[in-house]
């Protein structure tokens, strides 16, 4: 549980330089999360948004503490009314948007970021099969509160799984495969740069 995460593999690792690096990474991470939330790739049955991919990879690359600070910073900026979420717009933003149908998924984002950071700290981000397992677990952690929230908000008599799960499974499988390749590859590149 004490292995380095990707963010610790480069740059300063102590003193004021480390704090500066961490601040820069948090700002960069929030920007990546906000940009990824707005990316929509045409796909059947629904477009793929890259928000969950960014949440899970930031968690794995940053580790549990820095990842948690980053995702909470992102949530605070969204709560203040900035247009950083996938479905937010001029009509629906801030706390109002966060308390809508997406609320449970946003809770899942925070939990999944921390979980991926813990798994990365255990070395799961260094091999494709383990990273795929971590991404799968991260997706489950996002979906569970998301679906519970939808059920509580709209009623369990509604087609909750059809609204909040099944249309997204194909896209999630693609993102899972992408992350399972990218993070272990990044570690190989870090190893080569040092060698």
C-alpha cells in the first residue's frame, strides 16, 4: 500500500517544491475533469462522455489524498455555478444541477476517485488486467449511488436501470479498456525515462 502513484514519479517530492507541484496538479486535474465532462463521442445507444474516464484516471494517477483534494475542488467549483459538469448549462448549474438526476453519480465520482487512488497505491495501475479490474470497480462505485439516487428521486417504479445504467455500458467498456492500456503504458514510459 506504499507504492508511488504516477504523480509522485516525476518532479519534486519534498519541501516547498512538492507543495507547488501538488497545487499545479490539483489545478490541472480540475481543468482535465471539467474539459473531459464536456467531451461527447458519438456512440450507440448514447454518446460517450469522458467524465468518468477522467475521474478514474485522475484518481489512479494522483493517489487517494491528492485525488480526493482534486475531485472535491472540482465539486466545489461546480457547486459555485461554474459550467464544469457534463449536463450543466446556463439553465441548470450549481447546487440545483448537483441535486438533480446526476447527484448520486457525483457522489460516486468522489468515492471512486478515492478508491482508484488506494488501488493505485497498491500497484494496480501498473498492469493492464489489474487496471481493468480497478476501472470496473470504480464504475460500480459510481453507478451504485447514482442508481440509488435516481430511484429515490423519481421512484422505484420507473425504469431506473434503463435510464441510468444500460445505455452507458458499451461506452464504459471502451473507457475501461483505454485506461487499462494508458496507465500501465505511462509507467513503462516513466521507467524508460529513468533508465
